[in-house]
C-alpha cells in the first residue's frame, strides 16, 4: 500500500505509478535528428531483393560518427543537441538503414531450414529440399577442389567477382559525408598459375554494372591473362551464380568472340557456385585487403584508387586495367540474333565453349550431372519464300560474330545534382585527382 502522506493534511497521496509521462523531447528536436540522418546519401545493396526497401550508408560511417557530426551541426546552429541514445533510437526504429559492411551472405535455404528446425516446424518436403541442397554444395566444393589440385601451366583457373560499389571521393572532410559520390566499379580476378590479381576499373560516368559491362570487363581480364601467359590453352572460370551478371547470353557471346580471336585457347569452361555458398573465397579475401587499405587513406578519384590498388600487395602489385570507353561492347545486340534461349541459364552450373565450334555450347544443369548437354544456337536463316529456318548445325561459317561498340548513353544514376556535389569537392582534391575528375565529368556532359 502507498503510505506516504501529505505533511499538512496527513492524507495519503494518490498512487502515481503506471502513468504516462509527458514527452520531454519536442517534435521539432526529433525532426532535426531525422533530417540529419536523411542528409546522408544512401545506396542499394550490391545484392538485394527487388522488393527490398533497405538502403545502405557508406562503410566509413557509424552511429557514433553520425552523432558527432549531428552535435557539430547543432553547435554551429546554436541548438542544444539531444543525447546519443535518442539519436540511436530514431536511427534504429524509424529508418531502414544499415552500414555497408563486407560480410558473407547467408544461404536462404540453410537459414530457412535452421529456423524451421529450431521452431519445430520442419516437414518432410523441407528436409528433402535441404538434403538435396547440401548434396549439391558438397559436389560443387569437390569440383572446385579438383580444379585446384589438377591445375597445370597450360590450364588457368580464374576466379572473378565484382567488388561492392566504391563511392568516391572518400575523405574525413565532414561536409563530404552529406554529398553524393561517384560510383566506381572493380571487377577482380585471381589467376591460379602465377597467383596474380587483376582489377578492371571503371566509373559510372562511363558505364554501369549490367551484363554488357561485366562481360566487357571480363574479356579485358582474359586478354591480359593470355598476354601474360601465352602457354595457356585452356581456361576454367569460377564465379557466383548471379544470372544478370555472370550467367547469361551476353557472357556467352563475349566468351565465344574471345575464343574466335584467340585460336590457341582450345576450350573455356565457366563454373558457378551454388547460391548462398561461394567458391571464390580467394577473391573475397582480395576485396577485404582492398577495403582495409582504403580505411587508412583519402581516395579522391578513380585515379587515386588505382594508385592504391598497386600498393595493396607489397610482394606483387595487382595488375590494374583502366577500362576505356572503346573496351565496352554491345553483346546484347549480337546475342539477340542467336538461339541462346535454348540454354536454361537459371539452372546451369557449368557452361563450356570449344574452339572452332562457334554455335555449339555444352552445359550441365544445377544437379551437377556427369554428362554435358549439347545445344546449337545457330541464327535463323531466310529461305527463298521468306520463311525462317534454322541453319544446319554443322555449318559454322554462315554468320560471323560482329560485336558492335556499346551505345553512348548517359548513365541515369549520374544526375545533375550528383555532378554538382562532385564538383563541390574539387577544392580539397590534389591537382592530379582534380584534373582527372574534371575530365570524367566533361566527357560525361559531352555524351
């Protein structure tokens, strides 16, 4: 019983427990915090579901850093800043934001199985699907292990992957945290023969990260590998299973065209990881080293980023390929002529290209069966009556792969506002980086 009494009347006071207290922080103060959080540019994830609304802030930020910038802003405007706990609560519960950190993606199938087992909702269908998934994972890893063991000087095993989008300029100048940045892409590859690392670099003012762009960058890496190792006559590639980037008709056209121009390569086999279980840890490790090096220095432009890449490995420098506009090709236009719809790209785990067999491709489906399935992607041919008929599968000279240059189209992501923010940062840039960025922006405006 509540027994405290008033001093004068000696009457017990009413119990005040359980009552809602008045909000001590005004709506205006909370709005200032929200506006500050919204002022930081956010980007989509490297891999993200289409229906996901989650956005990511650049990895150099954290809540403590953001709060310090908020307190600094309040002092400039002569406003009393709220506590860190309030800033953190608004960030965590009113925004769908995360800090972009390199981490290993979890497998959807494995996570669903783990959760169902934990909550005792596992059924026979889920158990069967999971065991099939595990079996594919084991076979895939054994395949990768076999490639590692049996590699020779004539066969190059190349692992490649696209690094998370790099936002430049990257600096501790506080006002730049609120400015939009230039997206820079880095397709990284590792060659088994000499343990060399290859990085193909291009800014978003030139191209994006579509199937055409990734295929063009991959071809440049393959050409560099063959140039450095002329003894190679077979290539095996490993990559993740992303269909828009790595498993599609555009990559097929790019690799076929590469084989046509390099007759000393007798065969290329492209192998893909099972979704959720990467077999390219060697590339993930390279990306981790790059990100670690980026934390301790300012990077103002793609030029200074390429200089950084040359210093990441002390013993052996990375081979850095500065992508030019002429390197990008329109593989999509060529692919539309051929019958690549015969290939089930969403289900394949291996794709094989053979020298001299321009229209013949072999693939294995995702269950890693031992037999390759052969398909012919010959283009249609007009008969005298005007009707289309498929040309003879053995006649490989009826058409040539004519690869057109990529269309000179302005990237939609480079808005006028973003250009304005990049130009705002010129005043802090070293002269070389400033000239490089001015050149990039000028070329983009003149497209």
